[in-house]
């Protein structure tokens, strides 16, 4: 049973390594990925290179797809800009398979031990993530080495031979086992490396291993379907684009395999020609070809596929205001995307503030008098951010940014109270006994500031925030002018009406002051200070 124990040990280390690599590389590259995407969107060739690079870095097409779905939901990238990145990231994630195929077994134990010590000793979040990613790679290679060693004595055991024979007894079954392996690992890269390790130990022939690898491309479709159920239509279309590509890869490679059985050269012939002396590299080449060839074939038709998906998954009618449009559970483990989505959702809160006159009911400072829809959506955003704060292992900078976004949400709640008080005062002015009171200039001024606040919250930039902060500072000429024109009407009104005009200007000052606080909070959120 020594061989079986080595096989199980190797499998456990392999699983742990896959998890460590995914978590740490995504933590390192997620924020950079978003920044780069904003620059390369709508440039297909550059987006393709970016997709290969980040596929190699993040080692998960699913992760790349959902990050892009979140960015599209936030308006940071379009579907046409995201699709090429999704397409080519599948090619980039094959890089780890080539690393695992290297004959560096004598160094694996030293590498794994050294990175484990570093990961335990380093406290700085960036370098700890680097060490964690390297440790994951070491565990993957050490696990593969242990599995190969464990499979060696087992291959002559009757029960083990029967299990493997059953798994690859027909091309259809071998293909299905590849799907199952990738679904269990939630990584077609991990499934491919597992197949390569067992093939190197003599358990599979190259033809059988190839079908297992081709099947592994379909393994993550089920999880993506579940994770995308609550996404909006536009985000679902991006996820389905990745699913269609995975289906396409399997169809193309199976057809090429069938053609090769007739004697014509195909992927197996090319793999043997590229790496004639190494079965591991032949299978790694096959894994690369299974993503590269379909990507080349489908790239010219990306826009047409997106058009078909538009008809297949049309935009739904606008959801109720209380239902978040941008928040997604899949962003819980990506603090940067989560913060962007929360800001986009907060912009909806500000955009919902209206200056239509509101009759006074009860105490204006009582939070229960806030509109139920506003409170419900604000609570949804707060719960989402609280979940992110507790479910993610964040760097200090990411945690600080989430804290700032939560602070910004608190300011918006106070802003709603100030605007509500302004509306109540406006009702008193417009329904005074004097009658025919013109609409005060402060209404137009505050309306413009609220529009500016919505835009800055939705897409904060340094220039826009500087304009917003300047427009809301105390004694800004536009504010002084609006209050002056409003108070000028009081000269022709009775004392009670003049008092109401004065109260309206005070309410205006409070709302503008809250907007100024919001501008400062947004600046800190943008800079991370």
C-alpha cells in the first residue's frame, strides 16, 4: 500500500498547490489586470497579448472572465474589449503545464522547502503573496512527483489496472473522465498536469491522455453557470462567451483527432515532432494546441458571436431600484473589483435623490423617514461590503479602500437626509401664502451639484473630483450667487415667507457641505490615502 499512500499524498499536495497558486497570483495580478484593461480595451491585438499574459499570471480563465464581467458591469470595459482577453487568456494559462513538465525533480524538494520558509517568515503582503504563489508551484511539482512515484508500483496491481482500463476503455469515456477531473479540480490546467503525471508514469498512452486533456477544457462550465446565475444579462453574455469557446475547443480537437486517425497529420503528429523525446512535453504541447488552434479559428468571429449572444441573452427590463444592479457575490474575493462595483451602486443612490418638493412629515432627522427604496439599496451595499471585508484576505491597502467606500456610503446617507430637509423647506416656500413664488435659484444649483456627484461616484477621476471639490467648497461664487438670487425674493414677501426662504438657504448650505464631504471621501478612495 506504499504506492497508494504516495499517490494520495501527492494528490493532496497537488490540490493544495493549485489553490495556493490561484489565490496568490490572482491577489497579485487582479488590481494590475483592471488597470491594464482600461488602457488596452478596444485594441484587439494588444488585448490578445494582454489575455495571454494574464492567463499565465492568474492561471484561471474563470477568474479572468468574472473580473472582466465585473469591470463591464462597472462600465470600465465593453464586451468587444473584454472578449479577446477572455479568448486568449485560455492560451496563457497553459504556461504552468510546461513548467511542470520540466525535469527538475531533484530541485523540487529544496524549492518547496525554501518557499515554504519564506511564506511563513515574510510579513509584507506583496512579497508574502509572491512567496505563497511560489510555494504553490513547488507543491504542485512535488505532488506530481509523489503521484508519479506512487503510481509506479501500482501499475502492475490488477485493481489499479482495471480502474485505469475502465477510465480509458473508449474515447468517449476518456473524454468524459477528463471533464470530470477538471470539474473536481475546478482547473483544466490542474487536470492536464494530473494526466501528464500519470502518463509519464506509464499509465496512459499519448492518444488516451490527449482525449483526457481535450475533455478537461469543459470541466469548469458547470461552476461558471452556477456563479453567473445572479449576474446581469451583459455579464452573463461574457461568461457564456467563455463557455462557448471551451465547447469549441473540444469540438475542434476531437475533429482533428478523427482526421488524424485516417493517416493525415494532426495535433499528435505536431506534438511528437516538436518534442520527440519527452512524453510530458508532447502532452504539454497538445494542451497548448487545444487552446491555441481554436482561438486562432474563432478570433475573426468574436463580434458575430457577441451579436448572437445579444439575441440569445437579451437585456432584461430594468430591475426594481432596491435590487442591486452591479453587486455580485463572485466579487467577494476580489476587493478591488468589489470596491468599484460598490461605487457604481452608490452612484445609483445619489442619482435617486430628487428635489421635487416634499411635504413635512415628522422629524426630518429621523432616518426612518428616508424613502424605503433608498434605505433598502443602501443596506444591500453595506452588507455586500461587510461580506467582502470578512471573506477576503486583503492587503492593507485593499482593506483601507473598502473602509473608505463604506465611509462614502455613510456620507451618502447623511446627504439624503440633507436633501430631504431641503425638499421639505422647498415645499414650505412654494406653498406659502404669498403665492407665485418663483423657483429659487438654489434648486438649479443643487441639482447640478447632485448630477456632478453622481458622475464622480460612478467614474471617479482626478480631474472630475477636483472640479467637484471646487464646486462644493464654502463660498464658491456659484453658490453665493444662487443664494443671493434666492434671498432677493424675500424683500417682496411677508416675514413668514422670508423666514422660509432663509431656512431653504440654510438647508442648501447643509446639502452642499455634505457634498463637499463626499468629494473629499471620493478623493481618498481614488488615491487610497
